[in-house]
C-alpha cells in the first residue's frame, strides 16, 4: 500500500505519532509525507525516514498532484493550518481515495466543518470524545459508519519505577499557557497545600498570564518551574501524581503527556473535559473532578493515601499498555486502508466546503465570531495572525480584520 500523507509539518504531537506508527507498520505499507512548510525541528521527520518513510518538504502544486495521482490512498493530517487549506482548495488535486485523520477535537474552536466529515472515503478522529460532536450525531447512519477513531498518543515502553519514592511528588508537563492549562491550576495547589512544591515542566512565557498567576498565589513557593523538559520521560519517572488540569475549551485530543505519565504509573488528576474523560477512568486509573474545590480536596486525599495510589498507578499503566500503543494504531490504519482500497477514487471539492479565500478558511473553523483581535501579534497556530503570516497582503484577511 502506497500512502501519501499531506501534512503541514511533522512537529509536535503529529510528528511523534507518525514516527512511532511508521516504526510499528507491518511490511508492505509504504508512507510518503508531503510537508507543506519547512520544519522548524526535523527530529520526527528524520525518525519517520529512519523507519522507512519518504519525506518531501515544501512541494509545489504540480509535485503534489503527481504524487497524489500515484498514491493508492491520500491521507490528510487535519488541523486548521493555513498551508493545508491552500493545498486542498487551490492545488487542484486529482481524484483519490482519501482518508482524513483529525488532530483537533472540534468540540470548540477550531471547529471541524460539518461537510468535511463526509468528504473523504473515511474520516478518523484521534479521540472518541469527538464522536460527541453535534455534526456527527446529525449524520445519517451510512455516513456515521465511515467515521472512526485511531489514537495518536502512545505511552513510553519502559516499566514504571517503584511508586513509593515518588508518591508525594506532584507534577505537570505540557503547555504552560492558559490556551491549554486551566487558569484554576494554581488555585488548586494553593488550596491543597502539598508538602513538596509542585514541579511544572514546560516552556513558560516570562510575561505570560501563567507566571503572573503563579506569583499571585497565597503561597507561590508551592510551584517550581523547571522550563522545557529535554527528557520528558525522566521528568515523569520522578512524578507520582500527575496534575493535568486543563481549561475546558482546549482543542487537544490525544493528550500525549497524560498518556505517557499514566504509562509510567503516574496517577492523574484531571478536570472532566471530554478528551481527558476519554483517557482517565475515574477511581480506577486516575481521578476526574468537576471543579477547583473538588480537585483540591482530591489532591489532598491523594497525598494522604500512597498505597491506594500505587495500585491505581499499576492499573493506569496496564490500561495504556493495552489501548494506547503505536502497534494498535498501525494495525487499525491497516484495516482502514484495506477497506478504502476496495473503493473507487473520486474528487473532493474542498473549496466548496472550506471556502475559496484565506478569510473564509479561517472563519470555517470559528464559532461564528473572530477568535482573536487581528493580523498583528504572534503567529500562533490557526490564528488570524498565522493566516496573515502565510498569506501576506491578502485582501480577504485585511478586509476581515478591518485593515
């Protein structure tokens, strides 16, 4: 099977997922990745090449058309990246057998356009939480049958270390920004008053809201910022309680850090957001709490009951080993590919679904209003400034922003 992947890049979660899946593929699967922009970090792109895949960086439209025509299946790695819209809507790709794998949940902005769900031969989510989408529930049964879920988050392979020495070590690893982290994260710590400072791993903006909120804590010494984790596995192996409290409208799905922590026997404490509920089973593999007060009370309980946590950590590790592995996902993709290979190639009019201009592309995943203030500022992924960075001087974006 010759699979052509169209993706903005192979960084972060998507790159980690594909490098692991390529290494786990059965013989006969040949993967070629079209990276629509130059990678900032080639780590995972190089890992996919080492696993036997091909990588083409920043192709022109003619190259993309030629490779798509030669492929048995074209797989689109979906999220609201400007370059992906440009490729799908402007490059006149040929008829293909198409699979879309969504790396956003769609439960809040960025949304997944409803008509996109029926455009490919198969539409796959990275978390079962996306099956709660109203657009999914509105599909007729035959269209819903073309949907599926394949995990993109995998745990570390090594066995957990003894739990007792780390039972009271509380830690967080991930985005240290309220675009992902709950603004109540520091309130929970303040209320729980752990004996040992909570370790926070992740790059934090020196002028960002997260550090300001931490500094305003009643006891700011209860948090210790370690910066970017060069070795996430080593950081998590020092952790007993994984304090993964995220804001309710984050767009994550696989939650790699959560899965990696659980695979190493850490016991998670999360809020009841859909993506986290799809991973953590309350009372068996971790705890899911509704609000700040409940989370603080639960954290106090966890610190007082190390024996119960040790047993729960074993359950968490077993659950991740059974359900969140690259081999499982590689096998699931192989089954999807076999089904899709029996279907005829066909064209998809992505411009009709997503729009014809960068402004329409940006708005197609918003909640009916502007998600940010304008074209200036940091070009964070999927923002209006990101679109403006990719399409400088575009009239539709300037009109949208009032410029």
